[in-house]
C-alpha cells in the first residue's frame, strides 16, 4: 500500500493560486529594440532572445546596411534605408582598422583619428536622420503601441525615438563617452577618485594623476560636443523646442550597465542604475568536433585563445609576422581568429580560423591564456572563465579596461604599436607560468559569480518591471528638476553668506558706534584739557 501525504484537490488548487499570486508576472509585451551595431549588439542580442523566451514580442529596428544585425527567429527585424551600399558602409566604418597598428607622429595620429571619428559620426547621425524623417515608419511604430524601448544610448537615436513616441526606455550600455551617463542619471561624479575616460588612471591617484583626471574631460569636451550636438539639434527640430542631450538621456527609466565592481572601481550609483556585467557569458555551448580536436591535439600544454574582436579583419604584414613569431615560441596550441593574409612565418602550433566560439573555448579547462584587445565582452569572458589575459588595447575604453585588469594582477598589457615579438613571448610565458595571474583571475571570477541573480535574468527582470509599471518614476531623483546652481546649493550658500555678511556688517557698525560713544568723546575732552594746560 502506498503511503504519503495526500492533499485534497480544493486545498491544492487554493495553494497553487496563492503561489501564483506572489510570483512576479508580466503579460506578453511589445519591446522596440534600437541597438548600436557592432560588438554592442552581441550582448543585447542575448537579452532580446531571453525576452522572446518569456513570451514577449521584440522588434529590432536597424538600418538595412549594417555589420552584425541580421534576421533571426526570436525577433522581427524592421529596417530602413540609408544612403550607402554595404561596400561603402564597410569602407567608412571598418576601413580604418589597420591604422590601429601604424606608428605615426602624434599630430598626424590625432588628425587621422579625428577624421575617422567624423566619418563614423556622419554614418551614425545620418542613419538617425533617415529613421526620424521616415514618416511612414514612425507612424507604424506609433500605432504598434510598444510597452518599452530597449536601446543602447551610445547610439542616441534610440533615446530620441523613445522620448518622441513617449514610451518608457531602458538603456543597455557599457558607458557613454564624455560622462554623459553620469549626467543623464544625475549621479555624483567626483574627480578625486573616479578615473575619467582614456586617462588609464586607477581609483587611487597621485596629485598629478588627479590633475590629469580633471584636464582630460576639458580637452575632450570639444569632440564630445561635436559628436552629440547634432542629436540635440535633431531632437529640438522634432519637438519644436530646445532639447539637450542630457534631456534625452534623462528620459530613461532604468540604466542597465554592462559592468560591475569586480572589473570597475567602486563609485556612487543611483537607484535606477543596475549592473549586469558578464551578461555575455550566459548560454555557453558544447564545442564542435573541429575545436574539440584542436584541444585534444594540444596535449598537456593546452591552448591559447587569440582574438582582437569583430572589427579587426587584418593586421599589417610586419606586425602580423612579429606576432606569429612570438606565438611559435610557446608550447601551447594557439587558436587565432584572423581573416587576413596568413603570415609567412606562421608556426605549426598556430591555427588560423575565421571564427571561433570565444566564450566556449575560454570555458574549457585546457585553456591557458587569452590574447585580447581588452574589449568589455572579452574581458568579462576572461573573468567569467578564470583565464589570465595578455591585452593589446586598440581604441576607446579598451586602454582603461586593460589598466583595470593589470592593476588587479589578472593580466599583462602590451602597447600594440611598440611591442616586439619578444615582448609578446615574455607576456604569454608570464601569464601561463606565473601562478599569481591564474590565482588573481580565479579570485575575480569567484567574486563575479557570487551573486543572487544572474546578469541575464536581472536584465530581463528590469525590462519587464518597466513594462509592468509603465516606467519607473519612483526611481527618478529630483536632481533632474534642479538647475545647476540649485543642485550645488549655490543659491542657499549665497543666501546664508549674505545673512552672515549682513549680520557681521551690522555688528561691526554697532561696535563702532558703541566705541565712539564710550571712548570717542572722552578722548576729545582729554585732548582739549591738555591743550589748555599748555
């Protein structure tokens, strides 16, 4: 006879209803996704996939000519025309990658970097103009009644569109240059211990480093204005009133930052800032037979994974040969993602592949080191999987990312312009053979993974939260509604200072008057008496 606890059906049904009533729920919603192309899309893509798995409808809005955003079965792709062919687009956006490896005079390098930035800004801004002036598409989006806009504010057009359609927005980002993420959230941003973009400072700065930390944003302010001002003008034209970039960014209900305080330095945060660093580490898959065969053939030495990101297709021949020479001097098998012309001195231990499953390879126990350009995705995959890194930062925040990892003892940074074959060889041998690098990265990995909610689940929760509650105004600080002098209490300080000065002035006058009354007349009498005696 079977024994056990038997629960009557009515009580069981009641219990299930009570359980369901306390669980978070969200009806199927409509999500408008306005991504930034390139590597930024790769982690947002995972969030869109998970939203689809939760029953939500996602529409991804992108130019018909782009790098990585292609049609997939977990979202509806909506495209709009831009005035470039795919070849022209690739030449404008990707045609400068070899420049990262060329040594030039400082002024010439600055001039060329400005030209490249202008080209990319032109493409991105023109894409936004084409979108916002596409009246039929805007009417269609407005009629669809989306519940939330999920966008990366690096491409400010998503923020403009969300505000124009009056739809709550969730921002999905690593950061926004020029401290616009701090300004958009009204988050405190002291120069004394928060290192600024491109400074490669840590949070413990010397006096001269703090001077550098204050001067760099001033030097970059012109570039920042040139890049962001066209969006403010476009928004002002659209809304028929003056709109600033900060106004656009402050529309966000929640900010999902692809970072955490394992990689980044501790700093103040606001209630609507959520940290989802490592979101791209989710959904690791088994390796294909091809890559399993490479690993098995490596023997006890294991493998090294080498990738400089999705934007670097080819390296100048001289630099590629120097890299190949260094790779040939280590016993590990090197899997190098490289689509350029193979170096003539490529060693037998180095295998060139056009694509590799980076996160899956880094998660294999036979992976000994990771050569990376220090993009945030690669850095987090190194942290998640506990693999020490040799970092060759090329542009943007990669220099700062590399500095953070080097400061924490999790890798070695090389200057890609100046490094020699010997430098790369020594760096690889150091991170592979010196146990401290492995111990440090494993410690960071342990800290990163010790959390109550996975980053992907956290991101999806907050998108659903904004959908459920039609925004998150209760998380919006009143600082958004203050003028700059009210925010810093300059009016209050001025008022109190005026009172203090007034009281001090009155007190001084009273004392002076009292002194004259008490001593002034007596002094004159004494003088008069002395004059009579003479």
